[in-house]
């Protein structure tokens, strides 16, 4: 069709050109006559109509020769295929041209996507808050340029799907040559790491396997009080839905329940909590996810007056009261400098229960008494147990230390929500009946400041859990009244702690009391070898059996035994990682001889290629050209982190990344910790242990392939909507799966295409 059109146009154009040359003099004369006619000097003869017809045919032939949109698309495709064997520079340019064509067709005007001026955060926040106000007036999920609820979203989504399909077809050309550097950026990535459909995960275990085996080992023949992971079936309750041209779209309702704006499905399951046989070991603070057919299919509402969060680093010191409208801690902890109310903001002086005069001085004193702590070099990853509003972790950022702060959802109202609103890593968790969702030998230092845990109780299981996740040679900083007070109950507690830590072979390296504040701390060090364990006169606490897996951590009951220090250099935790920042890109020693593999290559090789791949992709896509306002982003989550390459590539951006290793994916979380990054295990068929509106950017890379075999994709997508902040960002490296395998429709406004990644502002589910 296109070829016939061009041939006809070419012949017509040639013929008419000859005619026009022959009649050139006559045309000139007739034009002069026509001008005299308009002046009223003479009448028009039949010659004028002939000349007009000739000119019309000339214009028609010119139109026939002009390229159509189909030709533009075909030329873009041919250009991409022809250049696939050229240099990286030329291919990247071609890929960007294809993306630009699609962006111009289906995105909003460019001025609606441009980056905000980072030098004037006040103006940015004001503009964004105006947009949020319009969003509240128009309904959830609608910005000032969005369509009303009367407009069907399906056509817009299908149109984008078509453009994405074309882009996918145009961008998957294979290249010839010996080097991946000769491929376009996205194609090189696929060749290097064998994208999802070619993965050959070898020898890596998963948390599902590890934890099920460990649970079976520890509960055989017992009737334990702890919960196990809930099963998921195909009968999930769904919101109302209708059929639009063969594509189902959901009509969403706002959650209507007590404290709906802070709703956390797996921690607010009151019915499950009522059925617990006991609360003695804080079972009621643990995860109790709703059954599959009872999962609430609704959208969490915004607090009244919600504003765009204050940007980091200002957010460390103050946040909007309207975003976290909880003031009990202001009066409850007023003498400990946790938080104060000043006008429409909550202000954080930087104090805590044990450091009321500021966290910075307290942090410095730890290193002063134990120089080997060496913040930001030897010690990179810390765990803050019972963290309050996380000021300890917040000020460790100044020392190049990442801190995972955690506390339960209890009477200390919204402490974790406040920590995340400040831009500090934190999760909801409790030292209860189950292991924490981390691998063994992960943290360089653990900290507890008046965390109200009776460490010696229940056979010392809680301190043994700290021992499991602490690196050999790592430190435990304990700041509590038994360390420095002489009240009878404190003296008894201290004696019990001495007996337990001696039995665990922990070395008390320092004990001190600060005269100015009147508080003190004790610092213990975990042994680096098994020699002390083997020479104990009494095997209490007992050593764990060799078949017990210290890395099993998903709904795994606590055990009352000591895990041996790894002695095989091919096991993670056997050696201390390189000093920071060298450890970020240093391949963990235990990977060099490992037979494990994600993509069919040796793990050490994959680690290096993954690091370079994400560094290149982030530099060329995410940080430039995607329209992401990085000045407004602080809390980032990678929902399927692999080796942690995406987080490593963002090192120089003032953000922190929560790296998630799904429980049904290869267990690479020890690698992530060894390179000095934070992470956690999670099942995306369940809700995450965080408050709503706590993350600015969610990064998804091939997440849904495994999930669709276990639960409906609507569940993780609904959860993403819950935890993403208004005007937050969602990036997907394999977005077509959302359309090919999900039985619902997502709402992405506006949409960017950046080297095969879909980048969406705002997000996600359209409500009724």
C-alpha cells in the first residue's frame, strides 16, 4: 500500500514537472492577467481554470510523495536494526529516537513533565501541594490535567499498550558481533544478564524453601504457638469490575474502617489477633495477614490536609503534622527530646531516651570508647532495635552508616511512620516468636537504647536472634538502666545479662557512664571463631544442629541455640567485608568459588556485570531524560533487587534504597548486605510491614513472572499503591507483564519511556 502510493506520486510529479516547464511562459502571462482581473481590468477566461487544475494536481502529487506515520515508524525500526552492530553511541541515539516518537504520541505536553527547580524547594512544594489540592477535589488518582471519572480509562491504557508493543518489537533486535558493547543499551543488558525468560537460576535457594524446611525441623511433633506463612488460593475477594472490550477494569472504593489512613493489612488484622492463644511473647505485634478471600480490596485514603513531604535533609529535623497527624509522643516523650510540636510541623531535636542532648554526641562517644567501631569504614550497616523516631539512624547518615531501624506498631504512636516521613530507613517489626526477616551474619553493629526487651527471658532467645544476624566480630551496643543504675531490679537484670553473654562467648569490650547525661552503655563483641563455643564447660545455650539453616527467616520460629561462626571461606559471613566504600563494588570473597548462578554464568562474573549494567542504565536513563525529580525523592524501594546493582548505582544520589529479595526468588540478600546495602525478605502476595505513603519511588524489574503462579497480580499492585506517596514514582523494567498477565488495568499518568523502562509519575489504581 505504501509502496504503490509512493510510485504513483513519483510518476505524477515527473509528468507535471514537464508540463509546468513547457507552459512556464503561459503560466506567467496568465498570472499577470489574473492580477489585472482582481483589479477589475478584465474577465477570467477558461485558461485560468486549466492552470488551477494543473497546480492542484501538482500539490496532490507532492502529498503522495510525503512519508506517512507508518513510514516514519518503519524507518525507525530499520534504523534500529541497521545500527544494532554499530557503536554504543549510535545505537543509544536510535533507541532514544524511537522512545521520543512514542513519548510525543502518548504523553502529556512536555511542560507538565519538566523537572522542578531544585534550588527552590519551597516553590516546588507549593506547586506540588496545589496539585494535591486539586487531586483531593477531583477525586483520588486525578491530577489537574487528569480526566474525570466519566471518561473511560481503558482506551488510553490500550493505546499505550499498543505503543509499548511497537517499542518492544522495535527494540528487541539482536546484534551480531563479539562484544555486548556493540548492542543498544537495553539489548546489551538482555544479552549480558539473560533477561527474565532466559534466567537459569542455579543452586541458589529461596526463603520459601529455607523457611519451610526450618519450620518443619523445629516444629516436628510440636504444637507451637507461632504462625506459619498463610497459603494463597485463587478466590481472592475482588472489587467490582466490568468488561471494556474484553479487558477487565476495576472500580475501587476507599477503605472505610478505623484509622483507615494508616491501615496495614498484615498488622491490623484484629480478627486474627483475637484468636491468638497467647500474647505473652508479643505475638499480637507480629504479622497476621488476612486470608486470601478476606484481603481488603480498597484504597487507603489520605489524611486531611496532606502535603508534599519536606525534602531531605530538612526532613530529618521537621515534617508536616498533617502528613502524620499523631501528637501523643509529643507529650509522652517531652522530657526525652524525641519530638516537639511547633505550629503546623513536628520538630525533631535529635534526642532520644538515652541521648536527650542529641544523637551526634552519643554516636561519637561509642567510637571514642571502642575505636574499632570506626563509623563509615569498618562499620557500615547498623540495626537499631526499638528505635523510637530513629534519630540514632538519622544522624549516622553523617558518618556514612546505613541503619535499619525497627519497632512494633504499639502504644508509641506512629514512631516508624515518623521515621520514614523524616527520610530514615525503618520497618515495623518486633522481637517476638519469629526470626527477623534478615539473613545471618548481616549487620556490623546492633544497638538497643532502652528498647524494653528482657534479653535474658525465655532462654535468651531474643539475644540469640541478635547473635544470628550480627557478623562475627560485630558489636552490640546496649544502653539501658541496668548498665548504670543500682536499683534492685536493675542489679538483677545486669547479673542475668552477664551470665547470658558469658555463655554466648560475647566479650564485654567497654562499659561506661556519661557524667553529663547520667546514662551509660555497655558494648559487647560477638566471637570471630568457634573456639570459645567448643571449650564451654556447659553447652548452654546449646549449639544449633548442623542441619539447621541460620538464613531461614520467613515466619521461622525463634530457636534457643547458638549458630556456629562460619569457617568455610565459601560461606557468607566467614570474613569481614572490605572497608566502606570499597565493599560496594568488591565481589564478596565467598562468591568466587561459588557454584551459584542467576543467569547461567559464575556468580562472581554476574555480580560484576550486574553492577556495570545498572550503573550504565541509571546514568543514561533514570538520572537523565526520564523527567524524575530526584530532588524530591528520598525513600526508594527495589521490589526485586537481585545483587543490589540498582541501589549501588544510586550511591551519589541523596536517597536510600530498601532492597527486597522476594521469598520465591534466589536468596541473594547476603550479597546485598556484604556490599554495604540494606535489604529485607518479603512475600509480595502479602502487605509490606510499613505505613501507607512511605516511599517516593518504587523500582520493579521482572517481578510478576513468579507471582502470577502464586497470587493475583492485583494484590502486589494494590500494595504498591498503598505504600507509594502521592506524586511518587513507579519504574518498571518489564511493564508489559502488567498487561499480559494481570486481570486489571493500572492508571499511569503521565508515562515516560526511557530505554525500555516505563517510568510513571503519580500512580496507580483508578478509583470510582
